[in-house]
C-alpha cells in the first residue's frame, strides 16, 4: 500500500471514529474490552517507572489504568502515551485524565508514530490493530519506537479463527483486515520481533439472556465469540541497538 492510500484510509478512520466518539462509544468500549484487557495487563508485568504506549487508545480508559500501574515507585516515575487517529477520542481522553500527570494523549496515525526511537518499554493495543490500513508499516514504526527488549501486546477480536467476528467486516464502515493467527505470527516474525506468541483470551463476562444488538445473530453466537476469545499477540524487540531488517525511516 503506498503512502497516499494509507493517508486517505487514515482520513476515513478519523471521520468514522470521531463519529463513534461523539456517540459516547469511546467510553462504552471499556465494558466490552475490560475483561480481556485486564487478563492482558496481568501478563504485561508492568513496573513503576516504565514507559508505555497505548496504541489506538480511544477514550483513554486503559491508558489511565496503565498510568496508575507504572506511576511513581522505587524505580522512578513511569509515563504512558495514548495515541489515537481520532481527535475527538483524544479530546475526551484528555478531559477525563486531568488528574493524571503521567498520562499524555497524542493525536496521530499508527503508521507514523510521532515519537522518538527506542523509547517504549511496553506497548498495549486493544481492538485497534485490524483497522490499520498498512499493518507492515505500523509494525516497522512499533519496532522503531520500542526500546530494545521492549514488549508488545496486541489484542484483536476480529480475526479469522474466531468466525463469529468475520461478519463485522461488512457492518463496519471502514476497511479491516481479517487475518488468521498463523498469518499474524508470521507477520510479526517478518518484522524481526522475537519470542512471538499467540494466545486466545476468552471473555468471562456474563452474557444477557437474550441479545438484540447488531454484532451477533443471537446470544449463542455471542457466547461462542466469548468462549473462543480475543487473539493476543505478544512479541519482543530484540536486544539490539541497531535497527532490524524491517526498519524503515518514513
Ligand atoms: C474499537 S476502538 C478501541 C479503542 C480502545 N483501545 C478501547 O479498547 O476502548 C479502535 C480505536 O483505534 C483507533 N484507530 C483506528 N485506526 C487508527 C490508526 N490508523 N492510528 C491510530 N489509531 C487508530 C480508533 O480511532 C479507535 O479509537
């Protein structure tokens, strides 16, 4: 995908997620993603003093949890950056985070992360990665901004091995990727990430007795979706000071 195509899809994403933000969906998503996110946070082994990126942070609820977890401690004062393409999501995230002096919200594209090299110890991305028009380019950017030995945690609900979610591609007003677990693992490895792992993280929240929303046909499908779970990709940037093979300067 060339840079012009990425830029025009980014414009579409900004418009669509600004609409979501205005409808209050940024805040609503916390209830939908909290269970799988908390299970991921447990694996992240966050420590006070770490620098963390929340990629596609939406209204910033997970950024604030991260900020509490890496805040002041014996190892220093941690810092969390929430990045999102939607300026309305970012405006809301900032408004809800005034009490946090170690959380910062930045409007920008995952394809061009406005940050310096070798900075972040950990990256979390919740339900955002499948929207990125050029996932290769985003992985090259993540490799660039992550510290050597830094760890990446990407949570994805829409992927080929959870078939209940594939219909969402038609419902959503923006293009999405629907890759398989195997394809994602190969993609991360191709970008020189090490220790690539794929886990399926079930959602343990109770379901209502009946379901009348638009994302699932019925409550049985909702329960299947939760049982199969989200795909969690975990990977580590190698301990090198030199750039890996997929490194590109944009
Ligand atoms: C489904 S929401 C999830 C938001 C948040 N992580 C949560 O769990 O509540 C997807 C988010 O990804 C953001 N996003 C989509 N494409 C993006 C891109 N290319 N760069 C940065 N953010 C993007 C959207 O604006 C939106 O806020």
